[in-house]
C-alpha cells in the first residue's frame, strides 16, 4: 500500500513536470527581427519594383542597392536587364520569365559554394503579418480558429500562414520517407513591438513535429540570404505563403 502511494506521488510529480515543460515551451517568445529592414528579395524577383520600400521615397530596386549592396538581391538586380526586372511575374503571370529570374538567382548561388545537404527545411511565414498593427493581425481566438480549424475571415495572414492540416500532411510524408528531423526557419524583415503571436505559431508547429517523433532545430531571425542558400541546397524544402517562400521552393526544386 505504501509502495503504491509512493508510486502515485512520483507519477504525479513527473506528469506535472512534463506539463510545466510544455507550458514553458508554448510560452517561449522569440526575437525574429533579421536586422535587414524590409529586405524583400521575393518581391524583387516577382517584379514588384514600382512599390516604394518602407519609409523610403525610392523604388524597391534602388532602395535595395543602397541599403544592401552586398546581398544576393543586389547581385540579382545587377545581373538582369531593366525591362525584365520591372515586369510583374509569378507562376500564374508570365511564368517563363519568372522561372528565368529564378535561374539568375540559382547561378548567383554558385559562388557561395554551399554543398547539397540532407537537411529538410520547413519555412514559416511569420513576423509583420501576425504581429504588426499595419497588417490588421488576428486576435488569439481568431488565429487559433484559423490554424486549428481553417476558419477564414478574409484577412491578410491567411494568404501566408498555413493551418495545422498542411503540416499534418508534411509529417505523414516525412514518416513515409523515414525522415526524423527537420529545420524550421522563420524571421521578420519588419521590426515589430513583439512577436507574441508569431512565437505561439512557431512553438505550435515545433511541438506538432516533435509529438510525431520528428526532431526540430530552429533557425530564427537570421539573414534571409543565409536561409536562401541553406534552402536551395537542402534535400527537401516545404514552404508557406509569400514570394520569398515560393522563391526558396523553386530554387530547391531546381538544384
């Protein structure tokens, strides 16, 4: 009887310890700012040059050359003709030119001499769309309704953030391929007052993978060029929404 009571107490303590660990995990908040304010290589490749960059009177290409002279984005601008640079393209609009632009980035990556790897990369689009008031972010309940049940309200973040079902499909695919570790990359090119909702989302996805036996390494708030090189040379890349994520996916598929 005494032994049984002791075992119950020990099990209760262990369960409380595990719960506390999960709570600490879900409450962990990250600084996602990349320190390259409004570095928008995805928009550049799509030809959104006519958009003025944030707090700048310059078009995106000129602003990029001044602010990020040693970046892959600046190299891209220098290696494409002006007409093509400014033509709006994506997979649905002038796909041939869009893929040509991707091929230019691919050629530029050769000088970085980053070998192919067995990494599996998962990109999460977070930052301003979830935590900056200019993007009309959701409150907690709206966000949980969306990621858990795919309930949409026609908000901006729905175009970029993927719901849980999307990652369940990825997990099933990884299990079939016997992949047991991934790298999650995420960052914010906009300085936000905090990244509370973004952090909740990152922790939620991280926990989802781990509960399915997949180890997760986080790479957060690093330079977008570093993540671009890593993703292009990875064994497999899973994107989210937005031009940057599409760029990484196409680079990965073409290497």
